[in-house]
C-alpha cells in the first residue's frame, strides 16, 4: 500500500476491500534465476475499506519535500 503512514497497517484477519486495484505481472531475472509474481498496487490507504470502514486520514503518510543542488560541490 503506497503512501501509508509508518504506524498504520492492516492485520491478519482484517477484511480489506480495494476499490480500484491495479494488477500487474512482474518478471525479474537475477543470477540465472527467474522470479515471476503478481503485484497489486494500491495507491493510497484512503482508497481501501478495512473491516467495513474507511481508514482515518492519519493512515496517509505526510508529504515530504527533499531538495538537492546538483551544482553544489560534494
């Protein structure tokens, strides 16, 4: 679940509904082995229904701004 707060999550046994799931096939090769799996992307915890309720706004990770100056000396 992308953009979820670090202290929020679902527990084993929770009923989870996904409104707009995006299912994608992943295929990766590493050191001669092939790994294939399905991924279900959920863009925000606020798009879920957990145990019949929407998660609170605090389930969403706060925005962060990171700036870099590529012309600054190392």
